[in-house]
C-alpha cells in the first residue's frame, strides 16, 4: 500500500487527473477499475473519479508496486547553465528574459540547456522547488517563443499561478507586444493586417494568404511604425490572434520580412541569420482576486540592454522607454 498526502500544488485537481500525472505507469483501465473497487481510497473512504482534491487529503493506493513508481525525475535541469535573467519574481510567478538562441523547451538536439531547465535549476538551488516533495506539479513556462526570438516569458512557480495564467492567456486578457525590425518602408505608419494562416507541420513553416482556403485560420496582426533607418523599419506589433510564426509570416506576406529572417525572407550579405524580433512588453489586466492580484494593471518591458543586436542597435535611441 502507498499513501500520498495532497499538498497545495496537487489540490484542486480531479482525482483521476492527479493519478494520471503522479503515476504514469498506472494504465487508465486499471486506474478506473481500482477506484471503482475501492483499491484507491480518499481519506480512508470510497473515492470517486471526479473528486476534487483538497490540501491534506490522504490518497491510499492498494495497487501492485510495479504501477506505482513515481514520475521519472531525470533532473536534467542540474546540467543546465546557471545563467538566468529575471525581470520580476514573487512567490507565484517569474518573468524571465529569454536570450536569442536559447530554446524554451527541449528538442531532438538539445535536452539539457533550455530556459525551463535553467529556471528549474534556479528554483531548486534557492529551495523553492523540491522535486522529491512534488507529486504532480513541476514549475513550468506558461508561454513560449521561438529559439531565435528574444523576450519575456512567463513561468508559474505554483499550480495556482499556472491555472490563472493559463486562463488569462486562453481568454487573451494578457496584452503582449513585440518589437521587430522589418525590411523596407511601410506605406502606412499604422495598420491592422487580416489574413488566413495555414501551417505546414512537416516543414515547420506557415503561409498567410489574403483569401481563405481549406484548413486555414484567421490571423490578425496590428503594427505601428516607430522609426526608420535607411532600409530598416522598427515596428511595435500587437497580436490579436496567436498563430505560429504569425508576425514573421504576416509581415513577409506584405513585402516586409523581418531583418535576418531566413525562413520567411533572406538575410542580406553580412547580416546575422536570426530574425530581429523580441517579445518586448507585457501588461496584466484588472485582477480582483487570485494569487496574481498584486499584478493587476502592471506592465513590464524588456530593458533596452536585452534587445538582441545588431539590428536593434540601429534604433537604441528610438525604443520607447
């Protein structure tokens, strides 16, 4: 028999969802059968699949040990770089500054040194994350940006914060603004681009067209020209839809690919092959309750010193303070 005591980060979940995360080796049919036959109990009594767990609940599992190995904890984060730039931190939330060239999450080529692993290393070293004490929750990034895009990334240190941030992102209540350097001179200083977005998963490339086509989703991109230097234009961009590579593909579709973008444009001789794009500003809406309420109406901006060069260096005096 194994007994688990529900902590704050495990509370609020349905019992079956908790078991799925905490014991991934327990097959779903056996999981549900064990609940039904009272081989999995809550506080010594019959449990139900849709029970909402409370802090302090005791979950008793009368199931073969082979199914009850704890989640695999590779602790890959211990091998990550300790370098981590933090824009803001409280007991629930981190606002991280991701440099250009660093992955948010692992891929087929890099599994250790990622932004999420750097964050976990920092939290473990500071005593804020103890993997051995968590059953179903791991601090996590709540949004992600491309490897070669710099900027602000939200990270939840607690399950409650993760749920609230996910809700804000899902309802598009968090205002996110980007800075980019595009090629060419825009005809209008401000515009709202509307198009149809199609993604080629195999090629990891998207196409934006003026007319709808099968499988396409709407894409709405608002831009505002801040300054021009020669053939380069600094723009502030607001996304009204959240599509893959939306800014890069949408601006390229109107003849203004991002400087350095070799996927949707073409790097000029001597230009670095990295798109001049950063997640620049983040503004929270009115928050009247919840663990994030202290952030109500607060806005955060990426310090100018973190804007990736060399394209942004051309506009160091033009970036809004």
